[in-house]
């Protein structure tokens, strides 16, 4: 499984933000911009908390397993693989969602004198921050679940020396 690149996630976020900003301008020109849900940052923060809790639990269990503690509970490789996929998928989707809310927040910054739009800008900004938190937690979970590098110094294709 390939490791996510921060550059890729940042690119997705920026492209989604630009498209969302342009879409918000267009939508506002032809009608009323849909409201940003109050629960958007709350749900994103909850997902980030779940990812972080999973990463911290795996980290402590893997550390105990590496130190060969007698009470250590190992991590099932299938569970770790599923958690890794969940973290990567969450980071990718959060990059798109955070970019979308970031673009809307930038658009709404021009209308802060209207109280309803100021609230919407606050919700969109909080969703952007929570989305970045999901990205960070997903990358951390990916780092925790990464297999250790092979310890031998032999180059591929050569026989080991005695």
C-alpha cells in the first residue's frame, strides 16, 4: 500500500477550495447560497478524535509488543490494515471536504457585516480546521501502522556474506 503524500492532500485541498469558491460566487449570483451545517465541524472533529484514539491505541500496543512485555496484546494485522485504509480514506475525503468549506469560508469573508453570513463563515472556517485535523490524524495513523523497515543491509540481488 502506498503512503499518502502531504503534497497530494494539499493539492486536493487547494483545488477543492478554488472550485468551491468559484461555485459559491456563481451560486450566490443566481440565488441563495446553501447554509453551512452547524454539525459539519462537529462530525469532522469526531472523526479526527476516532482516528487519533485508534492511532494512540495501536501505538501503545505495538510499543508493548516490540518491548516484548508479557502482558502485551498484539495487533491483528487485518485490523491494522483496515485501520490504515480508514485513515487514508478519511484523509483523502477530508482534504476535499476541508477545501470545499475553505472556499466557502473565503467567499463569505466578504460578507461579514451580515450576521447570518458571519455565522456561516464561522461554521465553514471551523469545518476547514476540523478537516485539517482529520488529515493530520489520518496521516498519524498511517505512520503508526507502517511496518518497520527491513533490518538487513544486503542489497537486492546479492547473496548474504557469511
